[in-house]
């Protein structure tokens, strides 16, 4: 499988405000582009990513698959094996992709991360059939190939890798596993003794940090209505353990909880004085309620699906890696990390007021720099005029 061709960009609406200051590389590594050269329904797609990005388009245009590709890259950056990142790899292969002479089919994805090392580009070719394995990977910066791998011998469970060294020996070669991202393994392989090696390490570490700390969520209202077991207090992707997390966040940070209550008040029907979570005596479970301020408490099971999704997404935006079930880069200072929320169906079930309130909350939080959001919506016309929002229009063609 060859390296991906130069991708064509979907139509994107730039943020409402364009900075006039000279461009400088951010201190916090972050992804600025997701490339789907050949992945499910996508061909030669380059998706620009801002602090707050909405992927818009009709059903079947590939919004969910784009989020899954992002999440898979994040898992690989965290050291996961291919099978964990792509549990159904054949479904990632473009439907009309024909096998080669060896009956092989696969897919190609990639991304660009900006940060102190400047823009760094990662491209990955994966074989899905007849067996899942990496067949090619390339890490580049300023047109210089820093790492390149290729499957030379299909009989061996390894790829041949070559990484930039400079000095008397311009390239170092060696085998890498064919079931992991080579970029994530470079810090264990490169000594960092020469300027070339240090450049490779800086680029690889920037890419890995940019990919880590991703929280993929799609709140499931049916799981949020009843009492939930008291557990770790870390929110799961489906938000089914919302009540357990509320019990924790309410006591940990009064200021954050006050912001959360204000957000709930803006998006839910009726007065909201507080959001409470209480342990059910003798059951080991926790139940959440809305305090109406007049002695009435409304159990979450009485809320509509849209209200529950709104409440869950508001909590996600107002918390962080310590509360969400994510895998942060523990070796990197928190001040240099950025949490990326991947929200499928960001507008699903929400009315017009809830959509705008949630978007404004997301814009405020993303503007601070410690959180980014990529959300999938069916239509983004309602987001027009919201400062700091990048809209990428996808279609079925």
C-alpha cells in the first residue's frame, strides 16, 4: 500500500474572528488537521481542526467515521495495539476498494500536529485483510522525513523503520512491531545525542502529546435516568454514570459546580437552584436530582432526552481529564496538555435554545486553550455568527 496522495479539503467556514497577530506555534501541542485519504466513505479528505470544530452534513456523509478515525489515532498515540484502536478494521476499508494480487485491502489516515516543534505530519497505512497490521508510516516536518516504515517481508511481524539521525550516519534503521504506531515508540528507540535525533524526538513527542487526552462521548439518556452504582467518579463516554460523577464534582470545586448549575439553568425547563446527587441508603447507588428552589426536587428520570444530553455535555465541557475517563500523558505537565472532546451528535435532541447555550459554553471553554471540541451536527446553520467556531461541511460524494 503506497503513501496517501495529497488530500483535497472539504469546504470549511473559518472562525468568525481571524487573529491579526503574526502566526506563532502554540505552546500546547494540538491537532490542526485530520486526513482521511482512504477511510470508510472518505477519499482524499482533509479536515481542518480549530479549537471548536463542527462537522456538518447529512446522515451517511462520514461525520461519525471521522470522529472514530480521530479516536483511533489517539489510542495509537497512547500505545494501544491496532486491534484495540480498530476493533472492526474491515469496516474502515472503503467499500469499493479492490484487493491487490496478494488479496490485501486496507485504509489510510493521518493528521497534522502543531506545537513548539512546528507543524508535524503523520500518515499511516493499515492493512485490514487478510490480517490487521501496519504496512507504512511516515512522520515529516518541513518536508523532511523523520520516520518512515514499510512492510518488507509479509512473513515477519515487523516493519522496517528508518529514522532521521543526521551527522556521520544520516539514517538509523531497525525493525518495529507491525501492530503499533512507530511514532509512539521512537522515544524508547532514539537516544537524542545528535541534533537530528533531538529533532525526531521533539516531533514524535509533540505528535503523541497532541493525540493523547481525547474523550469521545455520546450521552445515552436511557442510561442516565436511574440510580447508578457508586464508583470511581470518572465520567464514561456514554455518560451513564452521570449521577456518580455529580456527587464528586459538587464537593470538589464549588466554583465549577456553580458554573455547571448556571449552564443547566440556561438549558433546562423550569427553575434550577442546584443539581444534587445523593446516595441511596443501603443500595450502594447514587441518584441525581434538580433542586427547583421551592422545595421540589425533580429526578433526572423525568427529564427529556434533549435535557439529559444537554446536562451531560455541559458537565463534560466544565470538567477535565481528572474527572473524565481519559488517558492523559502523565509524563507531560498539565499546563502543556489539551483535552479534546469528540462529541458525536452534538446537537442531537436539543432544541434551538439548548444548542446555542451549549455552543456558547463550548466556545468560552475552548477559548481558554485547555480544551478543544470536535462535534458532529446534522446542520450548522444555527451556529452562524458564533465567534471561534470552525464549520466543516461534509457530503456523501
